[in-house]
């Protein structure tokens, strides 16, 4: 029988680190909501979805616009992970 060990860690960030973590999670949530709303709009219009490749290119297209400057300041690898996670959620919801 294989035993799995589990470790619990508690983070005690400084106030500056806590502010950065909150900003990071808020931006990730903003990207999730933006991509989700685009998927909902497309589904209502023609019953199609954007998947990872389309979502990543949409994020790339939005970066030059002034109103989406907050996406530019976010880590691109983290934004891509948000797109992958949303793709998984959409596929699981409709399978």
C-alpha cells in the first residue's frame, strides 16, 4: 500500500507582498472574466467557443489598446495559464 505524505504550509507575507498577491489574483480574475465573457458572447452568437490558441491570440491583440494596459502589465505565462484553465473548464462543462 502506497502512502501519500501531505505537507501544510502557511504563508506569512509582508504587507507589501500581500498587496502584490491581491493585485495578481485580481488581474488573473479579470482576465478569466474577460475571456469567459467573450466565450459567452460567441456561444450566444454562433454556438462556438474560443479555446486556448484563440484566447491567447485575443490577449495578444488586446495588449496594445490603452484600456487593456492592465493585461500588458500582467505576466504573460500566468495569463496563458488562465486561458488553459478556462479552456479546461469550458470543455468539462460541455462534455
